C-alpha cells in the first residue's frame, strides 16, 4: 500500500510539472499558426493595395460590387472587409483567417464561391484596422499593424485577450511580415517600446490616421 501511494504521489508530481509545459507548448503552437496566417493576410493586403491603390475599404467594396461581385458579407465587420482579399484572389482560402484560440472561431469549410458563405461568423479571428469613415489606412510605416489577434474589446484603446497565446498578441504588418508583442495586465498591446501599439502622437504607427479596429463578425 505504501509503495502504491508513493507511485501515485510521483505520478501526481510529474503530472503537475508536465501539464504546464504541455499547455505552454500548445499556446506557442497556436501563436505560431496565427502568426503565419497574419503574414499571409498582410501579404494579400500588399498585393491588393498595389492593384487597387488602397487597402480594402468601403470604396473598394463598392467598386467590386459595381463589377458584379455578390459574395461579400453584409456590414462593416472585419469579415466584410477582409473578404475582399478572397474575391480578388489575393488570398486563396478562408483558412488563413483562422486564429486558434480566439473565442467563437473554428476551422470550418472553405466555401468561397457561393453568396452568403464567404467568411461567415466564426470563420475569421482577426480584427482589421482601418482609418475613420470606413477608409483604409494611408500610412507607410513598415510595422504598422493591419490585422491583429486576439482582440478582446474595441474602442479608442483596444484591449486584447492574453489567454490564447500565453500573454502574447500577433499582427500582420504593412511590410507583409507578422509580428508579436506582449499583452499587459490591463489587456493593452505593448510593442517596440510603446505602452500601446495604438498610442497617438508624433511617433504613432498610424501617422495622421486615427486607427479604428473592426472586430470579427459576431465579436
């Protein structure tokens, strides 16, 4: 009986040590996957801007619809804007918009041909950053974020959820890369020596634009 209790105690200790390591590895894997997807989206954004003269916004949506495109989701959520990358073939799959661990987001089908099916609720985990009045960002700072996860709250100072990626956030940048940073105890995205990515002022990553964070559909 004593030997059995010793074995049980050892197993419990090993489990206590191993579980945090496993969870940490899972979160790191999810962060890496989200970073790869953010990079793919940012790359598509760059190609889109090269062809359309701007990132996806209301004016590019109207242009696409005037050309006969009927697959774009209704509204002004991140899904509605990011879907423009798919219908123009800048991004060839909905799976790039999956951000592991983001609440309400799952890997679903990849139906991009039928109206009403493209980037539905739950098929995008990335917030999209725009300027005011439904216009795209106009700055050219290489590390300016275009899409970002995991969002927790929109507003003048967006807040982020530390749970999915072990206290980290990830974003796709203007230069087509993916970057990451730390989420503070208050849920603020910290990076590159700034208290927040969304700090205003002369050193703002957004130039003269006021960043508006568009949440995913159903957020």
